[in-house]
C-alpha cells in the first residue's frame, strides 16, 4: 500500500470546516486506490498567533517540509486586522510559508462547470469556451519587495509639515521571471498552447524586464507556443469582455492576485477556485478564497474549492490522475444533480437543493463510491 503524508493547515474562519470535508473525501479516495493518506495538523495564521504568538510557528514549517504535500484551507479574519506594522498578521504566515517552501508558481485554473452557468455574473453567451489557467508568480514582486514607513518626512503631512510616508517595491530578477515563464509555457504545451503574458510595461521598469525575459525564453525554447503581451488594465477588461480568448495567463504576484479573484467570478463563485503552489520541493494546495469570517461556524461554506485543490494535489504531488479524474467527475455530477451551497445557488435553485458544508462534502464522497 502506498502512503502519502499530508500536512493540514486548517487556519481560520471556515478553514476547519472545509478541511474536515477534504479529509473525509481523501478517506474514500484512499480506500478506492489502495493508498493511505496520513495527516499531520499544524497551526497557521490567526489561530497560530493566538496559540503561539507567531503566524508561522517553527513546528508548522517542520511539519510542512516533512510532508509529501501541504493542504491549506484559509487564514485571516477581523480579529487580527491591524495596520500596526509591529503587530503580527495572519497573512504573514501564508506569505512566510510560500517563501520558506519557495513556492514560486501559483496555478489557478478557471474552468466553468456547465451546471453553474446561471451562477456567474456574466451572461452565458460570454462564458462559452472559458477554460484558462492563471499562473501567478508567488514569491516575488510587490509582496516581497523592500517596504517601509518613514516618519518625519518633510512635506509629507497634509498641512505641508513633516509627516509619514510609506513605500512598497516591485522588483524582479531575470531568474525569477524566467522560471515562472517556463512554468507557464510548459503548462501551455499541455493545454491550448497559448500564453498571455500580462504586465504594465508601458509604465513599470520591472514589467519591461518581465517582457524582455519572457520573449527571450520564448524565442529560444518555446517558439511553438503562441505568446501575446497584454497590459494588466486591458486584461482586467478582457476577462469580462471576452474571457474565452485566454488559455494560460502568466503574471507577477500582485497582478495575479487581483486578476484571479476577478476571473473566479466567471465560474460563479470564489468558492469554486482551487490553486496549487509549486516550487522545487513540497507543494502546497489551497482554495483561492479567504477564510470568510462572516459565515464561519455556520456550516454553510462551500467546500468545493477545497476539494478541487485536493484534486490538484492528487495530480501534481501524487501522480494519482485516475483518482483526480474521479474526484473531478464526482464534483461535476453533484452539481449536475442540482446540489448547491448558498454561494452558488441562484433564484431558480429549489430550497431543498441548497445544502451546507458537511452535506456537500458527503454528496461528493457518496458519488465517489457509487
Ligand atoms: C490569495 C490571498 C492572499 C494573497 C492573502 C490572504 C495574503 O488573497 O491567496 O490570493 O494576497 O496572496
Ligand atoms: Mg487573493
């Protein structure tokens, strides 16, 4: 029997609820595929701050590095919101673990489920053929550049006197750009063979280097892949106007953060968007949505992005493609049968088809054995 160890990071808000559904579904998959999944739970985010004072305790890093894969639910919440740079924030835990595991490539597939067409904020005719992969650079750019807050800066106050000034920096090295571009081109070869490289090269120096490096790599190693440059503001518009034009979209960290939330709405809900964060070592899988503190503990969170992240884990970390296909088909079938969590229900959904977190996880688990 094959054994895979998974480090579970349930985190905050709805995190523990959707993690429980992932464990349930993995139990079923393990039985069907003669595989044992073992779980080591660790603290990350707000709960880690509460229990240890740090959003990323050392024990968590040790467990994550020792595991075959990491499954993270969500972190953050109003309880830990602060603008005081001296106070710990849950997000530092997430950014810290991405950096520590060198997870430079964040893959966010945006795929439509036919059953959810009505839940999208776009008209169905705009959605036909939408199937894209956003490849977001995850360990560089604005998120990790030099930043600071300066006090007593002359002329910085609104009254013209000394005041505060803060800055963040977007910096990219050739190496960082080339490795994420390579991920994107390789992914495109397995899909529609088209890459949109998204930047702001009409303004930003880091974007100009981005464009040069992407084109250099393209010319030398990937000239069989179609490459198009697009300015990020235009991409924001094109995602709504003509989303089917995209196959692979590769972009820097912050642009990818914003564009992937936007693209998720094509699928009807942020609750449907999975992600894989890959580097050269242990990979991490997490839904793209947040911890939804407003609905935490109510049993109504959508566990499907978490289960779709499990699907990616089966594929990328365990090479269990059959199991991944089965899980994808089970989710599709449950949706086709009309089952919805609240976030993906629409005006036509009968009340008895709207279910909670545990029931949705159970429906998928049942499908896997039927
Ligand atoms: C995401 C999230 C995170 C990010 C936050 C929680 C730090 O929005 O994974 O997209 O900005 O990367
Ligand atoms: Mg985000």
